[in-house]
C-alpha cells in the first residue's frame, strides 16, 4: 500500500518523496515501462497542473509526496487543528487523485489493447484524422467491420478512451454497418466527445 503509515515507511525504507518511484517500479514488474511518459502526456493531468516551467512528472511526484506526508502526519496525530485541510485544498487533493486514477486506468486499457493485438483479439482498423463539433469525428478506415452501437477505442500517447458509435456516414450517406478492404473516409458520431485530433482507431472482441 503506497499510502502506508510512517512506521511502515521506516521498516521498508520508503519515504514519501519516493512514492512516485515506487509507483513506477510496481508497473515495471508488470512490464509497463512508460508510466512517467504516459502521465506527462495525459490531457487531464496536463490540465490539472499549471506547468510554470516545471516538468509534469516532477509536479506529480511533488503532489504525491505532499498527499502521503499529510496522510502520515494526520494518522499519527501530528497535524494540529489549525493545520487541518480547508475545503479548497481537500478538493484539490480529490481532483488530483481523480485525474491520476483516470490516467492510470487509461494506461491499463492501452496496455491491454497492446496485448490483445498480439493475440489477434484486437486490431487497428484505421486512424482518426479530424474532430468536429457534436461528437463527430472523421476517420480513415482500412480494414475490419464497423456497425452502429459498436464500441471502438482511440489510442495515442497518453490517451486511450472507448466510445460507442451512434451513427456513420460515407459520402454523406448514412450506413448502419460496413466492412472495409481498403481506405475509406468515414464520418462517425460518437456517444461522447474525445479530446484528441489524431489517434489510432481499434476494435476488439474481448470486451
């Protein structure tokens, strides 16, 4: 448990400032080596921090250390009444945990899709080329089959989301399903917006 008490930190040799390194090591054991790079490129993470010339990964490490140190001090009665978190700082910690967990969850999905491609259970079918208003995207699709209500994934550095297809158009003609054998420019209306303008488009049969 990364948010362990100070006595456990003493036994393990882990200090609060080392939490980010410990997180990286945990993922390394599972073969995921790009945690820091992924977090640095995540849109929500970048939106949370005001860069100010400081690298994103250093700001993440600083915020993690601050959170763990406060938790340790509070759990052992080292925080006075006057030092109890105010509403604004509490909400800031909560927002940080939310965006961090969201980014790591996207990393998990990205890694799972990579493994599924190796087994043939997921495939890249095309590329996102343009993002329009109203949750509409333009994709160049080269292979596979797409249909309404199908779930597709958009994958890029620091980005992995799943979206449902609500409708599709080819040359301004709506289609309910289509198989591809060669590049076709396809307009897709999604159930939710996406934040990237360029990404790989994948389908998978595992979930």
